[in-house]
């Protein structure tokens, strides 16, 4: 008898979850530019920026608690709750009557989404063997990147068809609720709990080490273990620096293209979409490369080498940007940054699954928290650098050099990651 294929259903519904995660997250960037939104709210860009940035604050801070809750109470239950909550908040955002109300909704939205990727990392650890975790992680992350890439176009189209930004958010809420139902229907905390999984598939997947349910008393020792793990700190530094460089693409590249004066607004928007879309094949390439590298080099270097190489290439791409006067060549370099960022992403996911043990989701939250702090730092880093170089016309060079340096540091940090060492030592089972 051949092995059943339930694990592929788990990945499919996880990709759908990630798609909705980014669709609901990114859509506000398009909504605030729409005429229907401007008709409801007249506010300066600074206020709109605060609304858009509110999400990242709670999203970063709740990574660890939300991940730990999934380890403690079960990934299936908690991620279904997270999807339902952020979908309901998305719908409620379309009903509020004030800009401050939208800001509070975005803060709540960050709370609800914080546990999604940490929990999904824990699910992959239990549903895929070590040598397939890279490609499995790549597919889930691909779903998120696809949602983020298509969100502006889908949102713009729906605003035009439905006539109001509010209707679009309510429609997204309905789709999100459907996604939550699908996730609950398909996923179980472990393959052994799924009636559709036969013995052959259970044998193929195997049982990861230290697979017991996390306990309430685990959280403090887990945090101490995170803070004292050199390998995890290298991963956290890597994620922080990678997001410093990558976030430029979504925060400031559109402004750079517009201020170049070399292309129209419409062409500039297509350029940004092209840059982000280049990351999509990178996820699948990176997943294959991570697993293949483990097979060739072993677990210690197999996870770190693809990540070190991809971030080094991204560093080179950024340092070339100020040498070009053509915005088209700069965009080509940024497309390489996007591609290389996502080539390395599956290795980051798989590394956490390798070292996380029964607290994988919480430990993923630790590392992802630092990554989001890096994205937040990137948003505030650019204006001072531009101002610093204003007198000599070197501001843009300083920005590209800073992004290049961030990726270079990330490359060296990746080499310090050791996927053979669990963050927490396994405790003997007591029967």
C-alpha cells in the first residue's frame, strides 16, 4: 500500500492561510490611496503612515506569546482562532467611522496575525520529515508572497467593482472565515490524529524529537534558552538584518522610482510589483536548495550555506545600485535582492523547525520578532540617511550602502547558525 497524501493537503491549506495573511495585511496600502477612502477620511500623510505602521508594533511584540500558545494548546485550534480573529478584525475595519478607530483595528489586527507563521512552522515540523522541511516551508511562504504581490491589484479591482473600500474589507473577512473553516477541517496537530493518514504516511513523516506538548511551566525556561543560544542569536541577527534590507523594497523603493522622474506613475507601480514578484520563484528555489544542501553537506552547514550565499549576493546587488544612473538598472538590482531574500527564507524556516523542539512555534516567534524589528528600523533609517547626504548629493548612496551592509552582516550571521543544536535540551520522558 502506498502512503496517503494528507500532508500535501496540509501544505495546500497552509498556503491558502498565508495568502489571506498577506492579502489582508497589504491591502490597506492600496485602500488608503483610493478615492472612496479619501472621501471618508481627510488626513495628512503622517497620520496615514501611523495607521499603516500600527500593525507592526503589536505584530512584533506578540510573536512569542502567540507561538507559545500554539505549542501549549495545539496548532490546529490556535491557528484557526488566529485566522478567525484577523478576518473579523478585517471586516470590522471596514465598519469604523474614524481614523483612530482604524488605527485601533490595525493594532488588533497585528495581535491576531502574530501567531500565524510561528504556528505554521510548528505544523510543518510535525507533518514533514527533516529532509523535506525546506521545500514545505517554501510553499507556505510562497503563498504569503503571492498574496502580498497580488493584493494591490485585487484590492484595486474590487474597489472599482464594489464601489467602496469598506465592501472590499467585508468581502475579505468572509473569505478569511472560509479559510479558517478549511484549516480546521484539514489540519490536525499530529499526523497520528488524522483519520486519513495511513501507517505508510506516518512512517514516511516520522516523529520529530521532543514532540511532547509544551507545558505552562516551559515558557520561562524556553525564554532563558532562547537568550542563551548563540546559534539562535545568529539566526535572529540574520533575520533582523535581512528585513532591514528587504523592507526598503516595500517602504521606500516606490518613492525612489517616483522621484527619479524617469518613468510614469503607472510604470513605477508595475516596477515595484515586478520586484516583489521576483521573490516567488526564489521561495521554491530556496526550499529545494536548502534540502539539497542538507543532503550534500549535512545539517550543520546545509541550512546555513544557502542562506549565507543568498544574502551575500543580495549585498552585492545593493552595493551596485548607486553606480547606475538608470532607474531600470536599479530596479533590476532590487529584483535580485528580492529573489535572493526569498531564496534564503526557507532555510530560516527550516532551521527553526530543526532546533525548536516542542516549543518550535514560540521559538519561531522569537526569531520572527527580531525580523519585524528590523523591518520597523528600516522604515525610520532611510530619512536620516537621505538628510545626512543631502548637502553632497550622496543620500541615496548612503541608503543603498546601509542596505548592502545589513545583508553582509546577515551573511556572516548565517554561518554561525548550527541546526544540529536544539535551543532547549530534551528532557527524559517520565512514564
